[in-house]
């Protein structure tokens, strides 16, 4: 996708040293969201978070998020209710900003191709 389109860089600060409640406030302030409810899908698309649906045989998994190179990805189970999906999306956003540099380190991750899941 990056080869065909000029996409903005992800705008997700590294908040790994913050408690979740503080990180949420810092993130809202960073994005100028105030205290009103947000439209999580709009936020993801405007901040260059790639959102994909999980395979239909992944019914036990609600969602997960990861960084590949410098790009954030969120994978959601679309068989859940809309409310459940919004909660999962917000929860995974928390993982992206709180745990950006944790988890297993894959050697040569910059050169590994990502699988091609279905677009959400």
C-alpha cells in the first residue's frame, strides 16, 4: 500500500512509562480530543493505524495489535457485536501506545513481508 499511496506517518506517541489512565489523558491531549466520546475508526484512519479483520475461524480471539517496522496494526474479530468491537479497538490502541517496544524482537523484521489479511 505504501508503494502506491503517500500515507502519513503514524501519530502514536510512546507512552510506555505512563499508567493507563494517565496515558489515555496524554493521548487525548496529544490528539486534541477533549473529553467527548471518540469515533475510534476515524481516529485509526487519521493516525495511520492499519485495521484488519481476523479470519472467520478465529472466533475465540477478540483482537490483537502489533507494530511491524514502524507501522501499527490492529486485527479485530468482526463476528463480535459493534460495542464489543469498539471496546476491543480502544483496548488495542492502549497496547500500541503503552507497549510499543515490548514483546519478542524478530531478527530482520524490516525485511520480512507482512501477510495479506482481509481489510476491515
